[in-house]
């Protein structure tokens, strides 16, 4: 089984990669830029982010007309674990 396929057995790829991308982002990130990074539609990203916000994983911070995305402490911890698992699954 291909490495990415085994990762997808454990996690839904897009939501997991959203958290990891937010964790690894060096710059401010918005839903539209996150959609481009993970190759997903903007509306799908927003829907997932709203669920993550309800679960206490991400925050939306209004910045003018845009909403800046940040991870909560809980979101950072989960993203870190997902990233570690992804790394372990990719090792040969």
C-alpha cells in the first residue's frame, strides 16, 4: 500500500492536512490561501474550519474584511501528532 494511502486509512486527508498546514505556516494564513495549499475548494475549507472551530481547534480573527486563521493550543497539539504520524508512515 502506498504511503499516502495508508495515511488516508487513519485520517481524512484534507482536514488533517489543513491542521498540519496551519501548524507549519510561517506567514498569516486565511481560508482562501489554505484552500490553495491543500488543493481544495474554498467552500469546503470553510465548512471544515467551522467544524474545527466548534471543536476548539482553530480560531478566526477578523482582520479588516479577512479572517486570519490560528490554531488553538488543542489544535496545535493535534496537528503536531498528525504530523508525527504522517512522518512515521512515510519512513521506509
